[in-house]
C-alpha cells in the first residue's frame, strides 16, 4: 500500500480535458471570489448550470443559495470524498493531483454561504492520503489562503479539517455522512429537514462532491458562461469518468457531457465490449445495441464510473457480484432495502441453479421497482438497477444457460 512518504500532492500526469484538467493556479479562485459579492458568485454558478457531480445532479447554485439564506451563526461546507461506489476513483485522482482545485472550491463555498469551517469526509481506505492532505492545508494557511482574515479580507475566517470515513458504502449518502461525522452510526436521516437547514450539528450545511468543488474553482475564475459552452443544454460542462474493466487504457478521462458511449469505448481501446455498466454497481448496464446513447443527465446520468465487460464475461456472475455487495452494504434501517436486496440475490442464485420460473423473476423485477420508490436512501433506490437492467438487456445469455428453469412463464 502507498503511504504518505511516497506521495507528493500536486504531481500531475499528462491529463487532457476542457475544464477540470485545464490550467489553474492555486489561490486564483479565492482571490477572484473575494473581489466579488456573494450574490455575483451565485449568479456565475447559476449561469454555469453546474449540477452536483456525485450522481444526484442537484444544481449547485440552488444548494448554495438556500444554505446562504438559512439563518444561523454557524454554517458548514462538507466535501464528500467517501467515493465508495465500486468502479469509481476519479475523486482520489483529484485529491492527489489537483488538491488546489478542491480546497480552493471549498474556500469559495465557505465565503459564498457564510461558513466558518469546511470538512473533508475522506474515504477510510484513503487513509494514506490523510497526512499529505493535512500538510497541503498547512501550506495554504502559511499562504493566508486559510485561517483568519483570508488574503486580508476582514471578517472572512475559514478553515478546513479532514475526517476519515467509517468504511461504509451508505455513508456516501449526505445525511448518513453527517451522522457519521457526528459520531453516530452512519444511517440516512429522514428528510425533511434537509442539510441546507439542519445539517452537521443541526446547522445549515452544504455537502458537495469533490469534482463539484473542483469545477467551482474554474467557474469562478473563467465564468459560468465559459463552463456552460461545454456539454449539452441540460448537462453543462464536462465530466470525469473512471473507466475500468476490459479495455486497453483504463483510467480517469475528462469528456464533455453528451459524449456517446461508443466514443468513450473507442478512446479507451475497448474493442470487444458487449456490456457497459454506467454509474458503478448501482448504475445501469447497457448492451452493444445501446452504445450510441449519450452520457448526460437527459439520457444516461452517472456519477462517473464506467465498467466495461467483453464477450468473455458471464453477466450473471457480474450481477451476482453486485447484489452480494449491496446485501453486505445495506445499513438495514429500512425494510425495502434490508429485505429486498436479499430477495434479489436469492433470485440470481435461483437462476444460477436453474431453479426458477419467469413468473417469479418478473415479481422480483416488480420488487426492485418498488424498492426504487420506497427505500429511504439512494442505496435501496438504486441497488435494483443492475438486477433489472442486466436481466432485461442480457436475457438471452442469462436464461439460455443449458440448465433450464421450471415451468411458469
């Protein structure tokens, strides 16, 4: 395992991209923001049409505006660096190679919403990044980019601290993350109230993804309209994709929203792909016939994970792996998720043994759709996605395995 002695933050690989991987110098966004009013920053974010890059896609300008308007002497901004979605590793790259974008974005956020403290909720498995990141924050303090009266701005006091996550997938959900930060078991809260009003320690809190904050730094310096010229009308800007699986060039790629799946596959050298799981384990699996679709909120939204499977992969084994993961990671708080994922996994095992009826499998699909509506948080709402999409898109492969299935179509 890597350790902090072998990691030097800010050492960039030869990455290319229109927004995130474009030129930026530490502190530029902070200097620009402090010369602007909070309202002007919010207007730039609104013009950019930036949506949360963690997967939910909520407009960042709206979240910050509501948090800024909330009445409280204390406010917080939290960077969600839990990154527990299987197949996702873009946030780690940003923290290691582009920490200036992330931390400057947090400072800008603190200034805009009126927060005094920023907290990075760092994935527990990324503990080796803790010391380098803390050293980097100390450099920012020495340069007056953190602390009291930042860059001489009287009354703007803001600092950042880092807290290690608990290692639970569900803590990627913002209210479960806040519960974990408060020292409680990481379980989603009932909403409303929302974190923008009653968040960390009961105070107004904005929770933003690592990539979202990195985008903010560029938007403040270069303008909202500059950002919005990339992508589509409904999906502005660019997106980072964590590409893994059966391809020649896995890694992190920045592409404009609206890029076709086929274009991404060509870029990464996926010559024999039959399936692509978009959005991590909780995303949707599409077959070759749908590779002409676009990566965008209006077509295939994603937090960034792209897993590629070639012709040699057994899609039922892929599905079983996903469902075993969700059974393990469910916090067990709500019945649809706690029981539903077990039932879906049992359905996969029935297919594996050839001991199923199509009537029962269709009932399990209906159960999955019910989970999407009735589960308390994003885990149970999205865990049926692979079950439904893989069984529907690869039914010929899965149900013609030579072990049959009982009557009851």
